[in-house]
C-alpha cells in the first residue's frame, strides 16, 4: 500500500486547501499568529525554563495573549498611527514575548 503523504496529488490538494483557507481569513490574524509565535520563541531562547512542561505552557500563554491582547493593542496602535498590519505585528510580538 502506498504512503498517501508522498502522493503528489494529496500534497497538492492539501496545499490548495491551506491556500484557500488562508485567503478567507483576515491578514491581521496571520500577523498576530506569526508575531506571537516569534515572541514566544524569543522568550524561550533568552529566558529558558528548565522544565519542558512549564516552557510549553509559557509558549502557549504567549501565543494566546498575542492573539487576544495583541489584537486589542494592535487595534489601538493602528487607530493612533494608521500603520495597519505592522501595528498588529508589533503588539502581538510584545504580547507573545511577555506571555
């Protein structure tokens, strides 16, 4: 039996589905998600926690705060500066790092 993960038709179908899903969501969602993950990663690198479970919880908290509080702070910054997506990226990075 062949491996479906190596079938080009399956991989192409998944890539097309992800591309369609990405186009339906707002641009700020991906900016928040990516910036929050980057902020959580920076925190994990510069302030490493010895216990893996606590490190994962901190990373998850950072990403969640970036998606919620980063959106709120990004909207405020965007309203003040009319910067658009960079305002959301900066706010989400700060929230992800603070996580």
